[in-house]
């Protein structure tokens, strides 16, 4: 069973790393926020870097667990409709977890690689299946590369799940749920439009 001190450190670490990144976060601030003795951080995670890795892995596992049943449902639909639903669901999940987008942004800017790079085995099988089926059925261009599509989709939908403050005048300082849905749908449609070629069949938009 996970100890309370470990849970507190993970929660506090997520808050501090999301604000300051790995290098800018101080151990003292993490343990003070967690309300635990500093030695507990080293006992559970070995180092600040160990805590950072654990935070990223926990956050990623959480969204992965929530996304899995949505991916399974998407796999039962037509290729374009299924991909659209899966990507919309991913955007919503990230939007509901504002710390995750910030954590991943800091990770992307960091010079240190603390987690194993994403490999083929980590890409959701239902997404690969929908993409391949779409190409086989003439829905998607056959010259499209799934790895590039997946990378672009994850980066774009994660980065824009909470638009930067610089663009507040364009999208609203506090976007309404309807604003967020419109942004999500436009982003997903942009991604899918890049997959469809001349003569490609298209599923019905909702």
C-alpha cells in the first residue's frame, strides 16, 4: 500500500514542477508543501530527479488509464470517426489536468532525459489500428506516416489544451466550455484533414 508521505510528495512535486520545472524547483519547497520531513523524499524517490520522474510517470499513467476505455470505443467506429473521437477525448482529458500540460512542457524544454523515449510499444494499439484501417479503406492517404501523425497530435493537443496567456485576447482570458470545445474540434479537424487525400472517403461529421 502506498504511504501517505509518498502520496503527499507526489502531489506537492506535481505542483512545484509544473510551476518551476526540474531545475527551478527546490527540495525545500516540495517538502514544505507536502508537510513531510526532507528525508522522506530521499527515502521514497532517492533524489529530486527521482521524484520528478515519478511525478511524470504517475500523471501519464493516470491519463492513460482514463483514455483506454475511450480508445476501445473509438476502435469500433469508422477510421475517421474513431480517430476524431479518440483525439477529442485526449484533448478533454489533458484540459481537465492542467498540471500535466505544464509538466510535459517543462519536460520537453529540459536538457535532461529522465524517462525512456516513447517507442512503438507505447503507442495505443487502437489508434494504430484505426490509422491502418483508414489507409486500407482509402479514407486516409497512404503516404501518411503514423508515427509522425501521432507525435504531431500529442504535441499539438497537449500544448494547446490551455492556450498561453499571450493569446488571451484571441481566445478569451477564461475560455468557456463552448470555447474549449470549438478549439478542440478545430485542432482535431486540422489533424485529420492532413490525412485525407483526393478521392478519400470521409465519415459524417457530427
